C-alpha cells in the first residue's frame, strides 16, 4: 500500500468533540484481493488454514476443506482481517473511461455495471462490432443500419413483419433513443417470440412492458409481459422464459410472421 494519508474527524454532540483518526491508502495490486484458488474476487466469508492460506467460501467445499497449498484444513476459520480490508476497498466503476464517476466495493463491480448508465451496449447486427452507450448505439444503428429497422412510438400497436429465418427485427423508439429487438426462435414445438431492450438496467432508461398478438385462420395467440428485459448484448440462444409460443399449425408455409406489437412506457403512460 502506498500514498497513505490521515485526517481527523470530529464526532459528538454540543460541547463535546471526539477526534477519530481516519486513514486511507492506495492499493497497488488488486490481485491480492482475489481467491488464490479460483482467481475470482474474494467475498465474505473468507477462510484461512492454520498457515494463513486463503480460500473463498465457494472453493472450500470443492477442495473438501483441504488447503491446496499445505493440505491443512481450511473452511472453518474466518480471516477477519482480509474481510475488513475487502469491505473497505473501493474501486472505480469499470466505465470510468466513459464518464462514470461512481465507485463500488471490490468484487461488486459487475452488479453496478449492470445498472450503470455509461455501460457499453453492442450493436445487434451480427456483421457489426460497434459498441457504445445506449443512446450512441441508437444513433449508430439509425445512421448505419436504418434499412433494417423501423421507428415506432410507445403505446401504439404496430405490425412487426419478419421471416423466421431472419431471427431478429429491430424497432427504434425515437423519444427514448432506444432499440428494441424482436426475436424469433424455431423450436420443435413451434416458434418462440421475445422482445428485449438494448440498454443497461439503469433507472434513467425507463421501464417498459409489451404485448404480442398473432392471428391466423381466426385463431389468436396473445402474450403480455409486465417488463421488457434489458440487455447490453443481444443473445441468439433460445430463451427459457418470457416468450410467446406460436404452434406449428398456426405458421405460414412461407415462414413469414406478422405480429402485432405494442410497447408501453410504464413511466409516461398517457
């Protein structure tokens, strides 16, 4: 540790002042806060063997509570000193270079990054490797891939027309500067249809719900979701939940889908 500094903090009520020394330091190598077994960030509880070798709570059962360095038992004695260091170590947000000024406790960066407004989002086009903030991504997609997307407004039903083989259709909401991905997945039981918003889960992005409706030969399939899932990168893996299922007997031979889609801005409903 280098760059240590001290300051006096005063606490107490009227007529009483108690000085408490506050010290801070700079940690040169954050790797010492990682588990030496799995190399992931340590998290409480942290355990140590009689020789002082550390292991995280996840690794101890896998090691059968046997220290890999010296074979002494590990998983019973807590390392309170390292836990105190861990709980007092703040690091910059991974998006500091993009403008985020917040700090978070070491090992908790990923939790903050999911909700950080500065988190980078990936272009949904498979041939494009662009990444940027969700608003910059909106501008990029509108400028570069406009012929593959259409603009819609929240609260108004639109017909999304796509071939199942295309797998994805992008809708742009100009007011929110957001991209919404309508995806379809052909499975043995039919076609799954999902809707996601390409943005971090930051409160500033907003909250949205959606409704899907598909009709063929007088038969209608309706799916309503109270929340649009936010993703920073579109996944082309078959979803396990939150999807509309269109059975094979309701599909057109051409593979064309005509789905009525309505996205609702839950915070700005008229």
